[in-house]
C-alpha cells in the first residue's frame, strides 16, 4: 500500500483547498433590445432576440397539447 513519505505542509494543503479550483458563476450578458440579463450566446427569453435580430416570435402563444396538461 502506498504511504506518503513526508507530511504535507499546511501551505501546500491549503493551496490545494483554495478557491482556485471552485466553480465560478456563469457570465451574463445584457440583451441589446430589451436589456434583460441572460446567458451568453443564447436567445433572450423575454423578447426572443439574439444579436439584435428577432429569432423567436414572442407575440404568438405556444401551442399546448393534451399531452402537456
């Protein structure tokens, strides 16, 4: 069985446990049309635009089927 040859120092141990390896928050971007915050490279959920162009028509209601209910 492998056994450490020397004790791991507190500095080395704490460097490993530091916040360097922790996950960061996702970067949010402001929509060019409505100003809402959303994930980068995604269509805006409020106005349906991407890079200033309307991609999804948000005025039409979504179709609902009996399976969804």
